[in-house]
């Protein structure tokens, strides 16, 4: 039998996502996992680099679908509402056309949560649909209870109430995702989430980028409520498990900040003492504000600890324009990009100061690195609650009444994690999570079993 014939006999699945890096990376890695289990996997996204040709990464075939926007539209830093509205309007037709022209009979469609219309396309072709939940199961649980009105949540007249959900500690307003609060102004996302959770019945499976041992109580509560949440993570780069990674994390140059000239991060870390360095990164989407830079730099100056800091600035700004950064440049290393998983795996890293996005969170957990979390919006406040009150691997950086954090608090939190009375506890808990994360994805582990159950279920549909 030829290789082409064998490929045509494989069970095929189609993964669909927007090309934001925080969505692309876990979807590519999930796709690679499914390929390793014998499925033929195609991932389609609106990345313009795929418009004129198809490619393959890690055994996953890549295809383009249109979001309806002009080629020169800034999809990463432009108006998010414009992008999501256009995606919802033009995406379904473009995806349907791709499926018809593919010449392949897909057994299942799989999409990320912010493209709820994919489930309707799946129904059009009478295909079962799965969702990849790229945040914590805890956040999935909160959203389901909020949008389906299963519990009381804070209102403008009752902001001080606590929310008590099965499998979770009590949550105050400051612990909840920003979309469920009366102060939310991201109405497009609110509408998408409302549509998604009203229509969970359209999804046969929800595959979560988590693992049973990390969120056992809440995953059990969700499943007991009749929702098919299957944790299949941590879906992270193989480098965190000491293996070579077949996916470099950048789809056709998506990360414009990546630079080969800044590979000196690891060389610099090699010269530092074990568990002595604070690593600082606030993700790929948000530029560092002047106030944020000043606060962090002040805290580092006070604490005097060595640091590796990813400062993401607009193209017309440079770090040397900030006087306080010049003052501390001999204390650490400031870069525009870093190989994050390799950094987190380095023995010199003792603390990760992060915005608390789930991709960064799950990578830090897998690496066993304690955290200082500075949540900004969306799921980040809830993730911070997990770090402090559920997993016990770090502390939360509190905002002042002006919604900023100050340098003295940065210094206090960094010192608490690195050398404070609970620092040994943080490291011990982090090491335990690192151990069970590896067990979850190993052959016969909890997540590996769930992946196989999904593969078997999809194969029976073909």
C-alpha cells in the first residue's frame, strides 16, 4: 500500500483556530499529539502566510481560511472587536468552502472557545465537534455557572459577595474572570462566551489544557454535572520535558519579537547562582506600559536580585529611553524576546513574575517554578487564586487604588518567593506539580489515557 493510500485511510480531524499565538501554540501541540496516536490532522487558521501555500509543522497539515479582513489589517494589535465581528461574519463560509474543497472526509471538527460558530459548521456537515479549552478547568467552571445562571455572582449593587462553586475555594470579585464582573467592557468577548456556554450541547467533547492531578476537585465537579471535560495536558513544548521540540512555537513568523541575536539569555543564566534569578514576562499580546516598567524596575532595584526581563515595547520605543532601566541594567538582563520554556527550565530561575495567562501558567507549573502573579484581566485573576490558595506555589501582586502595582510591593513579593519564610514550601509544591505533570502525559498517565479515549471515540465516528 502506498503512503498516500495509507494517509487517505487514516481518520482525519480538522482543528480550527484564530492565529493568536496563545491559541495557535496549544492547538499545534495537540495536533502533534493526535498525529502520534495515528490520526491525520489538519489545522486551519487565518494566518496570511498560509494564503498562497500549505505547510506542515510537526506532522500537522496547515491550511488558510479567510477572516474577511484586508491583508494589511493589524490582526494582533488592532481593534479586537472589529477582528472578532469580521471573523464571525466571514469565517463560517470560508471554513465551509475549505471543507468542501479539501477532498478529505473529516471525522471531527475541533476548535478553540472564541470561535463558537465552528460548531454550527460541524453540524452543517454532520460532524461531531470538540472544543479545546485553552484555559484552566476552573475558569470553564466559573463561566458555565455564570452564563447559565447556575449561581449568584457580584453585581454593581453587591460587589462584596463571595461566590461558592463546587470544587473551588470561595471566590471574591477580585478572584473572578473580568468578563463576569459588572465592570466588564469587552462586550464582544462577553457575547461570544455567552453563546458558547448556552450551546455547550453542541460539543461532544471538551479537551482541556490541564491535567487531573492539577485541578482534580473542579474537574470532578464539572464531570459530575454532566459536562464532558477531558484534561489532556499539560500541552506545552517538549523542551519542558527534556525532549527536542518539533514545533518551534512560531507559525510562519507570528512572533515578530523573536530574535536570534537574543539567544544570549541562556548563556547569561549559566553564569547565575541556582534558583536566584527572577524571570519577568507579561505574554505576547500586551505592550509594557511606562508605569508598569517603572514599578517593576523600582521593585528590582529595591530587592537587588538578578533578573531576566522581557520588555515588550512598541516599535518606536527602545529600553534605553527609560532612565530607570539604565540604572539597573548591570543587575540583570533586559531583552525583547526570550526562549521562555528553555528559560523556565534553567536551574538559575527561582521565580517567575507573570501576568498569569494560562499558557505561561501551565508552562511554569510544568517547570516547577514558583510564581509572583500580577493579574490584569480575563482569566488571570482566577489563575492567580489557583497559584496562591490552591497550589501554594507563589503570591499575588496586589494593585493599589489607582489599579497599578507599586515597586515596593514588587520587591516584597519577589523576596517572599525567593527567600521568605514560605519560599521552601513554594519550591516543594512546585517540584511536586512538576513531577505529576510528567506522569500525566507519560504512557498510561491520566492525560495520555484521555487522549487515547478521544482518538478511539473519533475513530469510531469515521
